């Protein structure tokens, strides 16, 4: 449909993927699987539904040049650098303002830049259904059927008896914050709680109305911007955007809006690739459970992830480790603590090691 647009959010730093992920070369532009980066795979996955000329990317000033290089099919002017980090509500609101100024009937989908979806054809069936419902005025979210009692994701609560795989949205009862382990187990057992994957669909004018209702300061700042085609747009954006509230779209709109519906996805092969351990889980293993992206030999070693470029890695009596080597830094971590790699980045920041960030 000519009024379907996509926004790819690509401003994150991916600190849990240090030392490969850096400010100028973050997770979304890394080649972790196959020969294409995560953001290139996102664009390729969406192409049957949204051609590149109707895709927009919001990223950081440090990453913009690399993303422009990786995505030559997207017009350069549609790859925007945020003047300041203000979370997802201002970023999405800014894009809604731009799209509405270009096309009053614009319907937009919001997509993360760094997720893996192993079954794109099935995924696109849900995305098409979400776009259709959004064109009718609904706010639509995609829920992922939980495969385990995850405490690191937010959950979407669907009505009792909600079935996975249906292409007709149902009302969302509420959004639940990241739960503790016992609560997450209850959610999985109830079979009506789904992971919030951060994929949303709405008409641009509907989203702007919700921002005026629930986030008036930010809405007023965005409304003050000229049309995107105006040569003053960039300068005014650089002035206004840093003044917006620092808040996620979940808190600002989704948890407050009254017309939110959801699609409960069945198996689409979704993974947010949130840590090196997630990469390990997605890769093939040898008979000892080792997964590698580099040559290695091992004796009495199991459950390891090895990524050291062309360097040979030799393991002796090593178990459940992450080994990631770069020219200026080496990470060796317990695989069970992969979610804490970001703490290393915080230590480097405290020590002012900007050369390693």
C-alpha cells in the first residue's frame, strides 16, 4: 500500500555486545549471522511490504555515516541522526510528524533494527494484518508467544482464551513490566501473556493525537517544527528535539491509550539477540556444545562461544565461556553472565577509556 511506511529505530549502543559493539559501530550494524548486518537484514525482511523509499531510520550522529554506507537503497535524507538521546517516544513522534507532513494518510510501523526473525514470510502476514488494523485507527502491537519464563522482557496481557496465530487483532488488557521469576512463570502458564517485542503500528495522525493527550510538552515541541521539505527543518529539529521528555513510547502512550489491540504471533523465529549468549543459542554447535565464528581446537571443553576473527583459539578444560577478541580488547566471560557485559562498558566509562567505547 502506498501509504504504508516503516520506521527503523537504530539509536542503541548495544553495550552487551562489547567489545565488538562500539559507539561508531554498534550492534545493529554488526554482521553476526550470515553476510549481512542486523539492520541490513531488517530492511531486506521488510522489503516485500515496505520498499526502501518508504523506510526511515533514526540513529545516533556517530552511527549515521555507517548506516548510510550499509543502506544505499534508502534515501540519505531519510536516515536521521537524533540531536540527543530522548528514548523512543520523541523519536517515534518526530517521525510521525514528518510522515504526516508528507502524507496525511500515512500509516507507520515501528521496527527494531537489531532483531532476528527466522521465518520472515510468516512474520509479514502478521505485519500486514497489523497495518490493516492500524489503517482503521487502532494502535496495534505484536506479541511473541513466550518460550520460557523470561524476566528481561515486558509482557502484553491478552484476554482469556486468546489464541496464537490469528490474524485478527484482539483488545490488549494491559502492559506488564519486566516481572520477577515466579511472576514470569505464572505468565507463561496462563497462556495469555506475550512478550512485547517493540513492534507497533498506527496512523501517524493517531499517534500525534495520543502524544498531544498524554505527552503535551513533547507534542507541542514537535508540532512547532516546519514541514520536512522546509529548509529550516534540520536547524529547528536540532533546537527542539533535545527539549523533549526522555520517555519510552510504552510509558508515554501504549500504557495509557484506550484503543490498543494486539496480534498474538505464533512461531516466527523471533529473537532480540540481546546478548552474546543469545548468539550462542542461535548458532550450530559441535558435539561438545561449542559454537564458534572463528577457528578453534579444544580438549575437555564444552558450551563455549568463540569469536576471534581469523585467530585460532585453543581451549583446554574451559566450559561455558564467551570469548570475543578484537584488535584492542578481549572479552572472556561466563556465559551465564552474558547480560552483564554492559557493566564492563560502565567501568570503562568511569575510567574514561573513550578509546574502547
